[in-house]
């Protein structure tokens, strides 16, 4: 049943409307989907429970011994009804029908588990319950990257809660609607990639373990019921740590009166186009994965930030010239130790940048990208500003490589960066 929102009678109307429509026109999901909601609730781990009983991850080896849940009871009932309705069919047809019913029941259970409830409301019902105009709600949904589903019953009580929170920002008088949309877009774009990444990793693990396509929804539900609360808490933990780090960087910049001053670097795989024609799709995917993972670890360890990955290229930033130089040198060293990854070209520049929505822009960024194309394999090329900042530091050696014409930026006195001997 939908939870009531204090002070909002429209929410009750949405709930009743959803119940009526489900009874009249959603018989196909009334068994498995409703039970899936109960199963998802029963299987969820309360916040903090893992600290008292041990992490839910440790329970995974016992996966085949999962106790019978309400969702599994519903699945058995659905199979029984399906069998009764097909007594007159051939054994092969009965088997196919049972398999189809099982796949649907498992899929409904998994969807309800991941959404935190059974989809039962239309878009208009959600807007009415939250007290948010439909056009405003659509702007939030688009910002979060959600597809337009028309008036299908694709929304849960959680969608009402989310609209209440987003809509509450401009209504509080503290923030504008544009700010709320930016918050929604930042979360949508970031978590979309996160979700794709995690699902791909999970199904790759299923494939490696020999789990068939017909069993994946069932295995996904069982594993999700165990680990979803753990992943949710980890997500909030990582976000809070990153939020604190970002706030600290801004505070430091303000204290040092160096707002917008950063070192920006690009690292590019040599001969990637040629390799992409020689390697199989699986080998190419493995190469990119190893490159991105190694680069991300190296940048994070060096105190920098991985701004973006572009397949054969990564972009990073650091608050100090020395930190950026050390990251660039460590990137070369780490890739040399990784046989699966070819040589790198790296360009780094230091100057003012514009930060926006987790990305950075400006002439410094463009210069770093151009310097990367000028570098030889396994070489780091830096601009005059970075070379000047690093000159007093005995940890680095700089060798002028002459005046280079940089497209769109004119002539640049570039230098090659190496570790001091």
C-alpha cells in the first residue's frame, strides 16, 4: 500500500486510483507483482543491520539455500494456474508456457525489488499526489534521464517522494527550479553510467558462471535482495566522501585566492586506431577496461581527479602543478608495467579553467589536449606555465623541445617532463 504524505490528500487519491485500475485492468501482474513488493520489503536489510550480523556479502555463498519468500510462493501459484489452463495442450507447449510464466514472474519481482515497490501509478497520479504541475515534473524526469512512458502505470510511491523533494527546493524559497533541475541532471547522468556499469559486471559474472538467460532474472532477484541495501549504503558513503573532497577544494581555492587555477592533463593511447582494427571486440574492450582502471587508480592515488574517459584517452586535473606532474609520470610508469596497454602520450597545462557540472573548460584545457598530440610515444609535454611552476622543484627535470605551433593557440615554448635523476 502507498505511504501517506503528511498534509497531502492527493496522495491517497493516487493510491486509490492505482488500486482500482490494478483490480480492473492489471490481472496479469496482480499475483507476482504484488507479492514481489512484499518480498522486496521482507528481504530488505534495515539500515545498519549489517554491522550487527555481518555484511550481507558474506551470505552470497549460501545463495541456493535462500528461504522461501512471498515472491517465490506467488511464482508457484502462477505456475499452478498456468498449468491448469493448458492441460489440453501438448507437453512441449505446456513447458514453453510454464517457462514464459516463470520468466515474467521473475522479471516482475526483480523490477519491483530494484524500484523499491510495484509500479502502480500513472504520471498524472504521481503529479497530483506530489502537488507538482505535470510540465514541471516532466522537466525533472528529463533531467534525470527518464524516458517518456506516457500514462502507463510505471511509477511507484518512491516517484512521488522524489517529486516532493525536487519540487520542494524551489517552493522553499532557498533554491530556484533551475537549481533543482541541475541537481536532478547531475544525479541522473552520474548514476546512469554507474547503473550500466554495475549491471554489465553482474551479467558478465552470470555468463562466466554459466547462468542461462532464462535464469538471470531469478538469480538477479536473489542476489539483489541480499546486496541491494549494502550497495545503497556504499553509494551514499562514497558520495558524501566525494562531496566533502569537492567542498574542501573550493575552500582551499578561496583561501589561496587561486580560484579556477588548475593543472589539466590528457593521456592518450598510442596507435589505438590501428589496434582497434587488429583486436577482436572482446580484446579491445579488455584493453580499454584495463587502461581506464589503471589510469583511474593512478590519478586518485596521486590526489588528482579523473574528469572523463574517452575510450583511448583520459582527462585529469589537479590543484597543484607538482601533483599533476607526479600523476603524469606515474601514469607512464604504471602503463609500462601493464603489458596489455600500449605506449602513452601525455600533455599537461597549467592555468585558469571554468568548472561546470563536473567538467572543466577553457583555453588551458584546449592547450593540454593540443600538447598531447605533439608528444612522442612515452613522452610528457608541458606548457610554459607548468614548466615555470615546476622549475624550482628538484623532483622534476624539464628539457625544452623548441617552439611548436599549436592549432588555434599560436606558438608555444613546450618542454618535456621527466623525473629528476
